[in-house]
C-alpha cells in the first residue's frame, strides 16, 4: 500500500509542478509587459522593474498554486484511469475515499504553503511594493524627467511635462503641470523651474508662468500670473501611511471594524481553503471511462473552477457592500461545492462512502 501511496503522491506532485511552471511563465510574461507599460507611462521608475516584477509575482502565485494543484491532481488521476492503473487499484480494494486519504498529506502541505503565502507573504509584498513605488516617485529629481513626455511626478496627484532639461544649470524649461487636490485641480505653465529642499520638505520652484485653479464641472476658476510659484511635493510618510486593505497586515485586518477590511480578511483566507475544496473536487471528477471523450474531465474541471471563482468574486462583492453578513463570509460557496462532491463520491463509491 505504501508503494501505491507514494506513487500517487509522486504523480500528482510532478504534474502539479509542471502545470505551475507553465502557468507561472505565462503570467510572468504578462506581468513583465504591464510593468514595462507602467514604466513607459512614467508611473514606475525603471530601476524598480525587476523588484516590482518579483513582488507582483507573489500575488500571481496565490492564484496559480490552487489552480495548478487542482489541475495536477485531476490530470494525474485521469491518466491513471486512462491507463487502467486506477482500475487495478480499485480491484485491490482502493476506493476514491482511499485515494483522498493517500493524497491528503500532499493537500495539507499545499494548504499550509498557501496559508503562509496568503496571510503573511502576499500582504508584505504588497506593502513593500507600495512603499518602494512611493519612495521612488517622491525622491525623483527634476533632472530625471524626460524631455517632451508627460510623466507622473506628483505621486498620484498629477503629471508634469517639460520641453527641455538643462542638466548643467540644474533646471527645466517650458513646463506644464496638472495637479489634482481634494477640492480642486491646478493647471500650471511656467517658463522654467528647479527643485529645492527646505526643512526636510521638497518643493518645485516655477518661474514666469500662469496658474489656473478651480473645480471641474463648475465655473469657479481663478487665473493667476506669477513670477514665482512654489509647489510642495507629497510627503512619503503620508503615502506609506495611506496603505489600502490589500497592503495591511492580516493582524491589522483582524482587529479592524471596517467592513471593507473585514471582507478583505475573508478574501485572504480564500486561497488555502480553496486548495482543499478543489482537491476533493478533483478526485471526484477524475474517474473516467475509455469510452468517454479524452479531455472531458479536464474541461469539466476548468468549468467548475471558473464557476467557483466567479461565485467567490460575487460573494466578496456582497460582503464589501454589506449585503451578506460577515458571519456567512465565503463559506456558503464552499458549502455548495462540498455538497456536490459528497453526493458525487457517494454515487461512485457506494452508499457506505464517507469522507473521513
């Protein structure tokens, strides 16, 4: 029995790693393209390319690991049925319940990995990514701007355009800036400008220009001409402090009374729980006949996974809106699939089947 158990675990683990590698390479390519696009727009400094790519890959793993394990178990067990190996195992007294017991240590290992990744590593990566991006945007120099290109320079508050960068004299010329505030939008043009620091706070000094400020959708606009206009750059500390719920630690979410943050806590628990649900679902869908279409189990599995993800997304939205009480969380989605798995396994293994 130990030989069969080890064989099953090896087949499922190997297939899972192959699927994970293929999906990860595909997603990293997509992340690399989107990160390059952010750099091209001036949203992200070029020196943070690989750092940001690595940090964003953590979020990708939180999605890919449950899917890869699900497909790995489903494909490996389906191949055993195709090759008649599973039939021989059943003739020796193995049921689907026996297969679940044999693979349960592997599933629990993946569960623990996802628990660590989802509750600890992923929030840390999101927080570090936010802080590095804020620091880079806050500390960027006027001399680092590109001529003839709109770029993020006021963090999330606006953009700047310069026609010429004079590195020798440490100034920029023919400037256009658009800065968004909570109560107004400022549009500024200037002949030239430079950056300076005073009492630990950074400013941009603009000379010989115009400033137009007002509220969009109203006629409350003021046009001013100036000889010099100093603009205070955003404080890094404020940017770091304003972490959203995705960047906050799990401990902070647990202590929070904010509805959106409590809903985020449920979302973080989702990946490890999904691993266990998808595991028993994969075993229940794996049994097939040589008379059936070759990839029918894989198609059904992908459809079931897509259906589960959509239900979880809807449940998360309902939690954030307060439509569903937090006590229900995302558990009702798992209950639907567990009921389906129970009756499917019972119909295959017989009325005496149990999951324990």
